[in-house]
């Protein structure tokens, strides 16, 4: 009897997880509303480096937090998300062997780049996945390898 109850409980948990909604956050940037999520079918979380250089880095954590390191090597804690629709569908442009997304991030502490971030506003940068080389790029310059 206990085994049957345990099997039913496990089944209910699995079904509940599979029907769970994607977490979508509404942000306002440049006087316009956008939606972001950290949910994507690729292993986006991790450390992004300049190719063949150890620093500066960008670290994206799965929970939507991370670190953005400037070219002067100062580090800033950030909150980030990929642009999506209100329903959680990612907005992207599909290329021949790539997909380009927009990552929005906001500095938690001080200004990251005064020219882009006058009021500690959300900043939009390009994020791309290159399927043939299994690489992900942030701003076209910081890269992370991934495994399918």
C-alpha cells in the first residue's frame, strides 16, 4: 500500500512539474515594457570569456543573477533575462546555423557603463548560439562552449 501511494505521489509531482508555467518577469526599459525569462533549452548558465583570455568575464547563473566584468576588470553583480513574450516564448532571430537572442541585464550595485546606463536602467545586448561550433556568445566577444 505504501508503494502504491509513493508511486502516485511521484506521478503527481512529475505531471505538476511538466505543466508548470515558465517564469516571466516584466521589466521597464527606456519607457517601454518588456518581458524576460531565464528558461531556455540550452545550457546558458556558466562563465563567458574573451577567447583565449581569462578575463574580463560574464557569469550567468540559472536563477537570473550573475556577474558582469568590465574591461577594466571591475566586477558588478547583475540581474539578467532573455527577452520573451508575455507568455514566455523567447524572441529570437534564426540564422543558417545560429540563433540570436537579446539578453537584458541590470546592474545591482553601481553603474556598469555610464554611456549606456545613465539611470541604472536595463541594458540590452546580443546573445547568440552557434550550433555547428557549439558556442554561445554574449555581445559577440565573450564565449562559452556547450555540449548538446
